[in-house]
C-alpha cells in the first residue's frame, strides 16, 4: 500500500539553482538563496504552513509511518474528503526520541481553510521565516549516512562561525523508483 502511495506521487526533482517556487510542478516552501558553494547553500525561507505528525521509533520506520499518515490526509482522508496537492520535500526532523515528519501545505490554504484531519495525529504548524544551511546530495540515504552528513555539515558550519538553532532537518524530494543518481535529498540546519 505504501509503495503504491509513494509511486502515485511521482515526486521528481531537477537541480536548478536559485529560488525555486516549484520543482517539476510540485510546490515548494518559498526561499531565496543567499549564498552558494558547491552543494551547500544558505537559504532564507519565507513563512509556510506545515501538516506534521510526531512518530516514535527508528528513522526509517518513522518516515514511512509519517508519510503514510500525511499522504492519507492529502489524498482525501480528511473530514471533507478533499484532495490536496502534493508538495515537496517530505521533511523529517528528530525531536527528542521521536521524529517529526511534515508536508508543506499548498500556499492557497491557511490553517482555517484546510479540511480537518480525521484523527489527532496530524497538526498544522505555521513555519516562521528561517535561515537554513542546506547541503544537497543524490542517492538513497540510509540512517547512518544521513547522520554522518549532518555531523559533517554541523562541524563545517561551526568552524565558519554559524550558530545552529535547530536541526538536522532531512528533506526528501523523490519517489522510491527514481534512479539513485537522479534523487534529490538535503540535510539542513536552521542557523541564526
């Protein structure tokens, strides 16, 4: 079932630099690139609305569970049965011993105009403007590889005087059937 949901999304991405509002037709959180060097960027994100769930367990199981809950909501599993457009990326952030998995809601919605979730697991959160240090990479990232990338980015950021406020955040843009070298993944930290 999960594979069919993910397959139905077909969330394919391209690698265009700069501020992106959509990527291959999928809406993204609004941002402006302030600095770029290789695969690393400092982005200034605008405010955007998130639907998120908090899931316990290991990273891989948590993203699968979180994705399934959020995908069910946007595919019509909500109080009104309304279908909501998929956006990218699917985000995952550690939160204590849990994980927060989130989808950005399309900009045409507010928390008041979104259909209510059928359960209590999904909540809406207004993400404020933020500044993020982001590193983009291809492949099929495992939990250990993500943690290693996050630690390397943290060390790099701190060595250059960036104050880390939150993260790491993991961003996934592509459906599982996407060839590994064509996948877009990111690790990010919110910085001052």
